[in-house]
C-alpha cells in the first residue's frame, strides 16, 4: 500500500477537510503543483482555482480563492482566503 499524505484545507469559516489522502493538486501563483507523501517542503501563495484531492481512486474538488499552501514533513496544509466544495 502506498504511503498517504496528511492534508488539511482550512478557510476562515471552518476546516473543510482533514485526513490522509493519496495526492493533492492545486494552483500556485507560480503554476500548478501536485503533492504526494514525502514531498520536499515548500510554501507558495495560491491563485484562484481548483484543489483536487485524490484518495483511493476518488477525486474531491474544492474551489479556492487566495491563500497559502505549506508542505512540511508532516503533510500539506492549505490556508485559503475562501474555499467551498465544488458541486
């Protein structure tokens, strides 16, 4: 079984997601990126776009406006200015 990534998506209103996932794809101001377990640490500002959360063959999509993504040895945290689950 592949190693999982701990991912949290937080907006000012509430935490939208927290759990172990296979991969997260997002849109940074310098371009799109994907994060898997064991990714090198980095921080980037986010631009408006989708955050795609891949887990066990399923994809959950959130629409995000602004904020930051922080990859650490513990996982990925996205602090979004605004985020909602896509319909």
